[in-house]
């Protein structure tokens, strides 16, 4: 064992470049693997994890303070099945406004809580601090306050004058939209109170169970005392939908990072072992047994790998925290931004094991290899190598180039390993950019961001404006009719199209659950829904539906669908299938004209002309004399920035790993060819030509790697995006699948060459500086 | 050389050189090859070789390229296996040994000197020499002491910390010889020991081998160099096409 240790230690110390490269590569791959595993863990049931961590409320009930006393509300905590409760909290409903007059929010549910904790429905402060007195308010992280955000800003609030947002807080079941101290809420004008309930988990799994539980809770109270009941299942479903797509993409990238990290490590380690084969003959000649030879090589690899692994685990923890922290909405990936300790431990154990295993195969081969054959390694070219050299030497190519092109043929095993490294890097770049484009287009298709830049609400008017204490008290909404709002918006400069939207829940034939209905009037065809089949509706009696509805009802485009809303029945013909719309139904408002005469609020979707800035357009609504309208950019389905950051970071890590893998191979090649390099320099090749020779050999592999990796990356992207579509039970528009334009393919193809050339450049320059005399000394 | 590199004592205390004929008559063969064949596919490496080498004898094997000289050396070293026939060295039948046993045999029974030195690039000269002793479990201090003495005896003690790339060809070969002698082998095998050396270094190595044999070291040398054979060997075996073509006493 001592002799084995001597050999391994000497090799690690002496081959500093190789040792450092292996260490850095293992560091990068460890960090990448940890990030990947943490992402996989994060996308697994984030809502349920967060709900458990924050002791979320299974149900939230709101009570009318005029119909029921606080004591009566508090007594509901004793109802059968309730295992925990919180409240009653005073509840007010009001909008925030600007001193100048603009209404900034829809009516917010403002609950009075003295502290964010409390043992149930714990509120997690995401920014700032808790409100401590009058004039301070904490906004829910799910609440959109105008186009510019809110922390530190002041707003007007009915009954409270000016309030300043001192913090934002996250509630897992969104029990309220904002919080103030209880006394302050009462001052604002609390018209209700709120109770939160938890039940035994087994009796809170389904909507039916929760309905039964709440019936028991509210039994004995006056019938109209309860003004609203919210179930955690609704939030969970919404969170699941929102997170599902982003989770799919993150899962893919996390899995890719694991696979590529494993392949890069395997490639590098086995290459390093193979490179040392010549020493095997010497070791065996002086009496090393096959087992000792194998052990020496294993030790050579696992030493630097252990150090790289520990450093990589530390870096991976920081990287994971930073990356997960990019996803501001806790529903998406949960509260934890650091990898679980067991994940770190798993990686720290798995990586050295991986290194040892990938070293074992060539190391075992090394132990079994014939000593005489090993001693003969590095002998002059024979057979295949000579033939290729001769052919190339007769070509018109410069000598440095022809020598470089022949190099890969001489060492097929090494060439194969290098090629794999380049293919991995190239395919990763192609795959990553393609998938990111698909994700972007997916988001565009379902969020209509390209077509709708401003959403306008016209809440029911809340009274005339009046002045009080120098401040203008803002009325809610306007007295404008729907056509008047449309005419007003169309009159504003920069308006390209206006569509009116009314939404409701309806029942459809063949379905047990209700589905979302969106009834449009105006320029709905300009909304830009991506159609998987058929066409957009053109008038009454036609509808476009989501893929999930077709799947659940067994219907297809061309069939008739019956819709039930309240006591009305409507029959429509399905003329199209819209991507990204799950089980929703879209139709013209004239198909359900009875909706026009209801109190159902309308939303106005405004598309702007090119070059018009949304914020300025929103200001023009206020300046146009209709400050009661609430205008804001539409909510994005997927916040693409964090996804781009994560995918971009992983891609860079993987490319670095692949690039360093190539550099490592070139270093090994260069060391092996020292004598040949010295000979060509001795006969007159300049250092620059030596660089050309070394880089040419890698560029050739880079070209080949690009040719092989590019279709692999494209095929991978198309396969994965289809898989994601299948997992969401939807077809995909071709624009989401086919994302590569020819110019971008060329650029991506050259990525493989670039990886190879850059990876070869530094070792090539080092090779050019090798002392000729010293190198000719080499055995 | 003032001291015996094998036992690090004055040559005079090792005893006078014993004539080769006397050795062959008095002692059982140290190396015995019987009917050894070696084939590489269709190519014949050795074609029925019978050869004996007595303890203390110095045998040079000569012949054209491809005649089987190196194959013979590799088989005697246990680095290669014959296709058929038997090989016995120091009473141990190599053809019956597994890889592990062959490795132990190489550690203890033989020392090898190569044409291209084959020192390990990652170890300085001293560590290269010590390695074979450390393999058989010799304590560090003892191994170091012997290695230093050998290097000193061979005139390269001052280069003990140099890496192989920093040594001249002659220095490397002397380090290789020192390594081969570390464990006091029964048999020293040399494959073209002067092939890669300049004439002066080659002369030095020839002198070294001659001195070794004079104090009883058994040598099997493969060489093209007739001068080396005449100076260092007591018998020359000529190989042609894998067979012993001729044997002559020198």
C-alpha cells in the first residue's frame, strides 16, 4: 500500500495542471449537480411543503360584523372537526389610491393582525417589517399595487388617510391581501371579521370534505352572517397550474445538469487514467501487481476529486440559494432557498464514488494490461496513423494544419473521449437555447403579453369624489357604461385594439366540474391565442375551447357543446382548440347576451401600437379624466427572468465543464506528444505553427462534434418540449416546437467549434513554449 | 568501482570471480527454458527455445530485429507468457504463476534495465531507485540508505533529487541500474542497456555490468552491440527467427 500511495501522491503533485483541471471540473460538476438536485427537490410539491411549514389554513371564513358578534365568530373554533383556529381578525375592504386621485388597486381585503406569526397561517415577511401602528400597512406578495410596486410608497386609504407600505408578506393561502394593526383596521371601517380553520388532514383532502366541515363550523349562525368561504384547495390548484409549466422546464434542466455533470466527470477521469497507461509497463516491470496498479490510478483520481467535491458543494449551496431566491413567488418553488443538508451530503458522497467508479473501469483495464504492450505505448505511428499522415502530408494544406488533422487518428480512444466532451457542450448549448426559446414562446402564447399590454378595470362606482383635510378622497370606479369605457380607451392615442372580457364559471355537458368561461366583445381575434386546430370564433353560437376540455368531454373541433350557467342553457359549436387554455371556453359575448345585463365586472384588454409605452398609456388614462379606472400591465403567467437566470446559469456551468473537459484532453494530448512537438520545432516549425497544429486538431474535432451535437441538441429539445406538452395534456403549436432558425443553427453549430478551440488554446500555447531540448529528452 | 553494488561491500570480500565453466558444472541452472514457443497470431516470436543460464553467468543474446531477443527477455522477466513450454527461474516455474505471483517474482528475483530507461517521470531519481525496495516492504530509512549508497556507487548521488527529464541519458541509465539492484536480484535483465547512450556513457555502463558480473551477478543482456557482448558476456547466444542458432563462449 505504501508503494501505491507513493506513486499516486507523486503523480498528483507532479502533474499540477492535470490535477488542477480535474479538481476544477469536479468542482463545477459538483456545484451543477447540487443545483440540479435542489431544483428537482424544489419543484416537487412546493405548495404542500410550504403549507405544512407555515401551518396554512384549510379554510378561511369571512363574517358580516352587522349580523354576528365577535364572540359568536370566536365560538366557531369549537366546532366539530376544527383542530386549530386563528382569529377573529377584523376585516375591511378598500382600495389604495394615489393622492392625485388614481385608484391603484382593486378592493383589497385588509385584515387586522398584530403580528405575522401566531401558530397558524404564519405570514412570512418577504421585505420590510410588520406594521406597528397607524399609517402603516403590509401588502401581500400576491397583491399587485400599480405598475411600480409598493415598498416604501405612500397611498391613500379610506378612513386612514395616508398609509405607507412598510413591508410585504407572503400568506400561503392568501387569507388577506394586506394587513394592518387590528385597531387601525377598525378605524378604516372593518365591516367584517375573518376566522381561519385547520382540520384533521384526512378530513380536508377534498372540496366535499371541506364543505362538510365548514357547514359544521357555521351551523347555528344566521344564514347571511357568512359572506365568504375560501378553501386552500383552490389556491393549491392555482399554484399547481402556475408552477406546473415552470416546474417542467426546471425539471428538464435539472436532469440535464445531472446527466452532463456525470458524463463530463466520467470522460475526464477515464481520459486521465488512459493517459497514464505507459507508466503501467514500468510499474509492472518493477513488481507492481495488477491490483496495486489499479489502486494507484484510483488514488490519483479520487484525491483531487475529493477536494473539488467539497469546494463544489460549498459553491453549489451558494448558487442554489441565489438561483432559488430569484423565484420571488414562494408558491412556485417553496420557501427554502438552500439545498437540504441531506442533498449536500448525498452529493459529497456520490461524486467521489462516481469518480472512483469511472476511474475503476480504465484502472482495472490498466491493471490487466500487458506490461510489454504498455511499455511499447508511445511508439512511432503504425498502420492507420501513418497512412493518414502520409495522405495529409501530400495535400495542399499547410503542414501545421495537416499534422494537426492527423493527430486525432493516432489516438482513437482519446479522440472519442474529446469528441464526447465537445458534443456534450455543443448539444447542451443548442438544447438550452432552444428550450429557453420554447419556454418564452409558451409564456407568450398563454399570457398574451405580445398582444395585450394594459388591462383596465372599471369597478362599481363607490360614490362621488370629495375633499377631506386637503386630500382628495378617491371614488372607486367610474359612472361610465361599458361602451363609454371602450370609446374612451379607443380615443386614447396609442390604442391598437380594445377587447371587453367577462368571465364566469359554467358547467359543460360531459364534465363534472365547472370550467372557466371567457366571453369577449370587440377585437378578440387580435388577442393572439395560439390555435392547435380550427379557427377563432367569428360570431354567436361558436366557441373555442382548451385541449383539456376536449379530452375530458371526448369532443373534437366541429362538435356541439352545451353550457349551463345559472338557469340558462347555451349550445355552441366548437370551431377551434386554443393552446395553453386547459379546460376553458372562449366565445363571443353575443352567444350569452344575458351576461351583458348582469353585475359581472368587465375587464378591458388593450393592445398598444408599436412604440407606445404601457406606463405612459396608463398615466394618460388618469389624465384623460377617468382616474377611477384601474389600469395595469397584465400579470405574466410565468416570470421568465428567474427561469432565464436558472437555465442560463446551468448552461454556463455545463459549457464550462465541457470546455474544461476539452482543455484537459488537450493537455493530455500535448503531454503525450511532447517529443513529437519538439521534433517538429527542431526541424523549423515556429511556436505559432505549433499552436496552429494543436488548435487544428481540436477544431477538427469541434467541427465533427458540432455536426453530431447539433442534431442531438435539436432532437433533445423537440423531444422534451413534446414530453412537457404530453404531461400537461396539450398539443403544442409548431412555433413552440420549431424554434431554431437557420442563422441561429449556424451560430450554435459554431459553438461546438468554439468550445474546442478555446479549450485548446491555452494548452496549445503552452505546448508551443515547450523547450525543444528538454522535450527531446523525454522518453 | 570500489565496492560491490550488490552487497555494498568491497569486491575483495565478495570472493574472486568464478570461471564460467566451473559455475556451469557446479551449480543448478538459475534460468531454464524448455521448449518455449511464443506466437503472436500468425507471427512466431519464439520457436522452441531451450536455454539454461547458470548462477553468476553473463549471457548476451544477439540477433537481427524480430529474431525474438526481446520476447525472450520479456518471458524470463514474467512480463509475457509463452504459448507453450516451461520457464523456471531460481527454482520458480513462471508458467504456473498468476499475475500477482509474477509481480512478486519481479520484485524479489529480478532487476530490469531498459534501453529507454523507463524511469517514472513523477518521481525524482532517489525515489525511483527506492521504489522497488518499498514494494517489498523495506522500511523507508533502510531503503533510502541503500538507494543513496547505490547512487553514490554509480556516481550520481549528487543528482538524487533530479527528475528524469533533468538527467542525462547516462545518468538515467545508471539510475535504472540502481533501481534494478535495489533488492539484490538473483538475475539482472538488460534490454539494449547502451542502445540510447552516447559512447562515453555506454562505456561506463559496460564497465558497470562487467563489474557486476565479476562479483557474481547473473546477467542476461539483449544487445546489438558486439563490443558489449564481448566485454561483458561469457557466452553469446545468437537468435534467428525465434530459435537459438548458435551459442559461443566468449
